C-alpha cells in the first residue's frame, strides 16, 4: 500500500509539472520563466527518487527472500 502512495505522489508531481509548463508556455507568450523550470526540475527529482526508493526496496526484499529460502544443495 505504501508503494502505491509513492507512485501516486510521483505521478501527481509529474502531472503538475507538465501542466504548469504547458500553462506557462501558453500564457507567457511561448516563454517559460526560470522559476517554472526550477519547479519542473524539483518535480522530476522527486519523482525519480520515489521510483528509485521503491525499486531499491523491492531489490532488497528479493535478496532477503532468496537468502532465507533453503536450497537443495545440502540434501544429497
């Protein structure tokens, strides 16, 4: 459930960045202000960190599960 919240918040951040970029581009006569670019960059960093955190957690879970499962090598 927590991973779903991370994905949802990352998608909301990306959506708001894209929406703000489009609105700023249209309303400011085809120019995007530097503050808007800064917001877009922060949203991209946030979304990338949310996706990266969940991938890291998933890979750690796989490593722990594989180390806890017994293997058939000792059962000769």
